[in-house]
């Protein structure tokens, strides 16, 4: 894998830029969105929708996306949830992995499922497994 590594880490506060950002009707909706956008390498769109709109400038996101598209030159063909930790109160930690050949992207999310849907409280993605597995 190339030596250029990209990582995005976003800690999301209680308020979000848009009522839709970081909020999904259900876990299934969240999962479908994340998988479809990560598999097709739509990193900027995924980052903004997961709640990063008020955490990262469009210029910085464009730069990160170009870096990632340079590393991952083809859409991912494989995906898995490699770890889920269920916490109290509808909170869960989740680790996902996307890959094509031997090129891997790792995603961590802290999620809160409640009576009106699912909120993404925090997420990170990286080309380094340890940056994600170390969050558990």
C-alpha cells in the first residue's frame, strides 16, 4: 500500500449543521448509506452526511478525497462489519472494513439508536487498521 495515509476523525457535538446530517431513520438506513457510499468511494458525500459538514471545510475535504482516490483507484468489492460492541442506552461502537484486493479502508462509528432513529455521534476512517481498532 502506498505510504500516503489519510485519516478523517470527527467528533460531533450535539448540534449539527442540518437536521439530516448524522441522523438516520434506522440502523438499516445508516448501513445502506455507509456501505453504498464507501463502496463507491464517495468519501466527501459520506463525510458530510455523517455529520462532518460543520467539522471540516469543503477545501480540506476535497484534498482528503483526492488523497483517498489516489490510494483507492477502484471501487471496493468487499465489505464487512468486523466488530460491534453494544453498550447501554442504545449506544453501539462499530468497526467496518472495505477492501479491493489488498487495499483496505477502515471505518469506526459511535452510534446511538433511540426512539426516533439513529444518530452518528462520532466517526473515523483510516487506511491504518490500528487507528480504528484502537478505539474499542
